[in-house]
C-alpha cells in the first residue's frame, strides 16, 4: 500500500511539473526571451544572497533568470599590480514578442544598475543592448523560480555576439560562455570584455573565440599573411598542415578559412603527453571595414579517453555551423 502511495505521489508531481512546462512553452506571453549583461566592479558576495534576488525581482518583474560569473582582473600601474575580483551579472526577461523581451531586459538592466550604485556602491558597465531569441533557444533546464544564483559559466542563449567586434554566430546547444576582462590603455578607461565558448558533451575539447587583426591589416591578403606568421610562431607548428581556402556564409558574406596543427610534448597530471592542437580561423571584414576572425580550436592529448576530446565528425559539424551562421552586425 505504501509503495502505491509513493508511486502515486511521484506521478502527481511529475504530472504537475509537466503541466507547468507545457503552460510555459505554450504561453504566448513568454514566447521570446532577451538577455542583458552587466560588468560589475568590484564584485560583492552580498549579490549572491536572497536579499539581492528579492530586490531584483521587486524592481524588475519581467526577470526570469539571474546569473553570475566571477572574473579575476589584474590592474597594473607604475606602483605594481593589483588583483581585483569583478563579476558579470546576467539578466534574462521573457515577453510575447522579441521587442517586448528586449525592452524588459533593458529596463531590468537599468534598474539593477541603479540598485548596485545606490545600495552597494558598485559601478557597472552594460555590454551593449539586450539581444532576444525564441525562448527555446535559451538552452537551460526548467526551473520553478529564479533560485539562489551561484557563480558559473553562462549557458547558450541563441545567437552569440562577440563584444566590440561586430560579428556573431549561432553555435546551437552544447556550448558554455566564459567571459574575461582585459585591461585597456588610457587612464580611466573601462576594461574590455572578451567572450570564449567552451564545448561540453560531444563538443568537449572545443573552444570558440573571436579577435580583431591589427589596424594596419587593410585587406584580406595581408590578413592571411598575419595569420600565417602568427601560426609559424606557435610551439610545435607543423608547416605542412597549413591550409587556406575561400568560404561563403549562409548570408553570402565572403571570407577566407585558414587552419593549421601543432603537436608538442606537455606535462599533464604528473606525466608527459603529446598535445595536438588544431586551429581554424575564419577571416572576414566587419561593417566597420575591420578585419576580424572567428577562431575554433580543438585540443586532444595522446592519453585522451573517449569523450575527452572532440571527435573529427563533431569538429566538422562546428566548422559547418560557423560557416553557415557567421554574420557581421
């Protein structure tokens, strides 16, 4: 009898959660989600508590997700180097249309910035305007409420925009977003945020990033020359592995794809292994006439077990995805 009661309770709970998920997925008022990101300097552990969560929910009722990522940042001056713990705050809002979701996320961003400034004395920098996507593109587990946020990598959320480079891709599921801060030259200038995508599951061992070439690189051919020169300086560069070919994105944007392989011994977990690194660069010209690259790197070790490195088939899938979805903004 007891087993039947427990089984019935489990079935009821499962049915309740299923109904809630169905309602959320079928609710037109939440068909789209938008994300806003804030750089927080310095980070305060009080932001991880329930009190801050309540303040966010009270000031921004449209918020459905609250997340954090901790960033270690070094500031170098003539007097020495100071280390500072900063953070990234992620706010996700839901709406019936893309415009509604973006408006709610931008409003929430303004409200949270005011809370942080007035109540915590923390300065913030917003990374552009909010970007929206269908709610299904936010690859996150269903949750009944925000919950007590903990620091960690941010999950995928539709199209990924690389800060300051005016390019984007839509990598799909299987990637986590990791942010870092770079010190910029000039007194009083805000640090620049850098985004890296880290593969998980079948993409484990894969990494995607983006970077600009020097301002002196004014055409594609000089860009190829700079990429090859940089590759030749890498440890264990295999000269015969260098390849270059033209490519075209799904939107008709033309560029050049280069690739090369490195192989060298490396210490790992108390022993020596052979590390193989394959790099793919997708060189395009953005809307500001700047030469920029999307870079995909796969890493494997000679003692790797199944699942430790991205297989060739999945590597090709990532390359096809980049070529198909790369876009200038």
